[in-house]
C-alpha cells in the first residue's frame, strides 16, 4: 500500500445525522482505489487529537448533539482555524457548517458563537428548507444533494459560495440564490445525500488537495494504483452518474 | 354535541359509500366531511368503549404491534375496533369508525386499538385522551416530515402526557424510557416497561450509537476508542420491566413475566417482531389488570347473590353443583344479570385470562403487510421485508440471514417513502458482501446500487423498471428462498406485481 493519508471524522458520534458518514466512506474507498492508504480517525469530544491530519470531515447534528460537542469544539477552535488557514481540505455539512461560521442566532433570539472559519452567520427560522436540490458551480459542475435546515445562512461580502441555486426558498437562506461556502480549502454546505458519493468531483478535490499537501503531488500511478483499481473507480463513477441523473429528475 | 350530530353516522356512511364508488376504495374524505360537520364524533364514539382506547405509536413496528395487541385481545374474547394499515392518521380513524358504527352511532366493540403516526398522535390526543399508550421507539425516520429525532420524541411525550390509565414504554430506548417523567403519575397514571434480556440488546443498538460501515471497519485504526456506548443512556437495568423478551429461536421465543419464564412457538420471525410481541403483551396485561379491577367485583357480587338461587337448580348437565354452587352459577341467568349491570360476559372472561393464554395468543399472531410476509411463487418462498429507516433496515438485515437465499432491494422515494436518500448511508450492508445482491430496483435503484458499491457488495442487476425486475427475480432459481427488501410504495408495487402470478393476501392498504 502507498502513502498514508490521515482523515479526521469530526464528532461522528453526535454530528453524523442524515447519513453524513457516507462522506467518510467515500473518501476512504476512493483514496484506497487511487493507491493510497486511508487512515480514518473518529474524533469525538474528549478524544486525543491525531498527530497528523490531512483532511477533516464533519456532519450535521441534532440540537442535543451540538450541545454535547460544543465545549470540546471551542477548545479545538484555534487548532481548527490554523489548519483551515494552512489549507487543510475540510468538508463541513449542515450543523458543523453553521458552527464554522461566526454565530447562530436561534428563533428565540439567543446567540450561539461559531469559530469563524467561514465569514457567514446563521439565523434560525420557523420554516424549514427541505428537499432535493441541484446547485451549479464552476469547479464541480452540478452538485446534487438534499437540503434540510431551518437555519438561514448569510455570507459576508467577498465570501465565495459553493454554488448557486435557481429557485427562491432554497440554498443558504432562500433569498440570495447562494448555497454553501468556500474558504481556502474548506467547503461548508447544507447538502446531505450523502454529498460525496453522488458528487465524486468534490470528493476528488478533497483527496487531491490532501495528497498534494502531504506528498507534493497527486500521482496515483506512483502511489501504486492498479489497473483493476482504475477500472473499479470508473465503474463506481458510471453508477454515480446514473444516480445523479435520476436525482435531478425527482420532485423536491 | 352539535344539534345535527344524530345524523352524523348516516351522512358519513353516505359520503363513504359515494367516495368508495368514486375512488374504488374508502379514503379519508368521509372523515374530512365528518370532522367539519360534527367535530365531536371521534371522542363521542370512542367514549362508549368500556375498556377505552389503546394508542400505539413510535417509529418502527407500529403496524405489527397494533395488529398484535388487537389480535391478542380478540383471541382473549374481546371485540376490538382497530384502524386498518395505512390509515394511521386521525381522519383515517374517523373514516374507519364510520364504517363500523350503527346508524344510531353505536360502536359494537369493547376496546379500540389505534395505530397513530407520531405527528397525528398529537392531533388525536387533543380530541381523545387514550386510556393506554404504547410507545415503541424513536428513530431516524422521515426526518423530512418531522424535523429531528428529538422533536419526534417531543411529539410522543404529548401522547404520554395525555394518557389517563397506563403508559407502556420501551425500557431500552433512552428517549422513550425518559418519557416516564411526563406521565401524570400523581393522578394515578401507571408506567410500565417492556425490555430485552441483556443477551439480546446487541440486536438493538441505540440510534445514537449507530455504527456505520466506517465505524465497524476502522476499529483497528480507532486509536481513540471513538464510539463507546454512553453508560448513562444504558442504565436500563435499573428499571423493572413488566415483560422481558428473554430469548429468540427459530420460530420460538421466551418471555419473562413476574419472574416466570414462558416459552412459546411463534409465527412471527425476526427478533424485532418478537420484541414488539413483548410490547403487546405488556399492554394486554395492563388492560387485563384494569378489567379485573373493574369487572371482577361484579362477578363476586353476582356469585354471592346467585348462590342461593342456583343451589337447588340442576345445571345444564343435569347435575347439581357439587363443589359449591357459587362456583358455577347458571351462565345464561348470570349473563342476563351482568348485562343488566352493563357488564358484558366477555369482560369477565377476559379478566380471567391467564398469562399462558396471553402468550399463546401472541404466538398465533401472523406477520403484517411487509413485515416478514411470505408469498409462494413458483414453489419458492418469497419473503417481503418493509424497510423505512436505517434502524429498521439494519434490524431486518440482522434478522433474515442472506445465506442460502437470493436478495433483492427496491428503493422508491415517493412522499410516503421519504424523498431523502441519505438514510441508505446509515445502514451497514457489509453483511451482504458474501452472498451479493441479485437485483436492485425502484425509482432510486441507482442510489441503492451506489450505496452497495461503496460497501463492496456485488450486485448482479440494476434497473428502475420494478415490475419487470421483480418478475425476473422471483422466477429465477426455482426453490431458492428469496428476500425482497422494499420501501413502502415499492412494497405496494411489488405485491401488485406478485399478485398477478401468485396468491397475495389483501393487505387492506388500498393503492
């Protein structure tokens, strides 16, 4: 096996609702098929932080889950901010996307601080934005997923969204037709699905960035990728393509 | 009571008949009309029932458990009103009540056993406070409809709060067990638990501890021991369970009740179905306890009163009572007296039911629609397994071993199934790696195929044409047993397809 790549699954115990663990599975399998050796660290509150981190994946959670992780999360805030500034690729879905922003103001007006990696703030609303969603992005083409959130997120001036959406009432806040955010190599988004299996372009962006940071170059052949592994990836991507086309045709 | 309420059964029945003609099936429409013209119909009609109303709710197992409670009470002699599968909403209950009441508004039943969806349970208890409430579990299911799992627990707490008699709770589900706190125990409402023997708890991981494929496989690299069970959430043993499922075998199960172990053969399969049987037993026992308190005093009074009357009257066999006539009053005469007092002899018989009789009744329950229902096609048993959420899917996979069988999975994403496919990623499919999956179908066949691909489960055929794929699947390899896992609407279509070539029981769920 080739070079080890260390992936942190952030708070999988309390922040993994709506199948976000599928993202971890996708990264792990694709890395292996590219010839690398993925090593997944399940990091929960109170755990020791791994020595080496090449990528961080985080998901959504219930209110109770957020309460359980929040103290630990604030303790790790400086670390997470410096890793993000260093260009460590990260994918934060839903609840952790919100907590990577500046703050979350709930419906009853109380304020929950975020860690400010992403220049964005979130306001709780009574109505939930829910349903199948396709967004457009220059780097990744069509992004397919399922949003499910009552918080509305507003990006600060100059913060790049992950993509744009066509319809009112969808995306970050239902108003400005943006969805998600990108800061350095950090991606924040509301898209479940899981996101990565049906969006291999994003998975491969995270993988390439992680490998380049660790090894200098992303070179599967040099890492020992076999013909069978290459064929397997092609087969998976063909299935993902069929799944994407069906998903795009479905009602919200 | 509205001035026009006397006419409600007539109007409702007429609308029901008309809508049946129009749609070819009883719909919720008559319920809608009645709700508008006579909003008290539901509470007024159910208030007539001498043993009251049992409400069953929770994420998984509502239909099976409701069916169990109803059929157990029936085999113990009661007349039971229950709502048919698929009408687990308030208006559906009104519609099915309309079919049952006489024109004078009388409902000929002793007790109602109603399955209600979590959100509708809240609606329902605003109109009717149930005498018994059985709460099974809260799991990630159709989050697009209810929001979050904690919110679902809040919905169920409303039902527990409104209950006037006994609340029966799943001891092993922390979110459910916790609902004991909202029960009106100061008003005399009782809390009972059903539970699992420690040896079986591994089958039912708490939803919060859901191990995904990643967790299960990366144990070696888990330096931090990430996924440990919260010990606070597992303090279950501290609570005594009224009924405990102790062990499960091939069509056999044993339960512990009052310190005694009862064994029985069962028609149901799968450890989760048998756990539902434990839940049903706990409810039936609660109902019986009340029936004993309410009706046995009548019998005693009657026995005393009739002792002198019957002492010198020969009984039906021409013998006079030898063991003391008070034990055997003339049944007809006694029944007449009971009826005058408003007590049906069925109640008395029910109040005398033994625990063994209840266990036997549980053993006779047959699987509900899509809960391990077996249809024979071309000589092969085809088992239909309904999957609605990650935990249900995982329990099914654990209960029905794939070895020696052909497996098919059909995933739809209609409203009733849930539109979001995320849940498939919370199910660990690696148990199918060895046998592989013969066919994948349904609207979201490709999502399912992708999921299996990432768990390295070999798949032979993928097609969104459900009917054609099901036909090819059931006709292949004659004699080999088959498992078809389906979401709700995929199940309806699969049954309809199979009905063309095999004997499929009417599920009573409409289209």
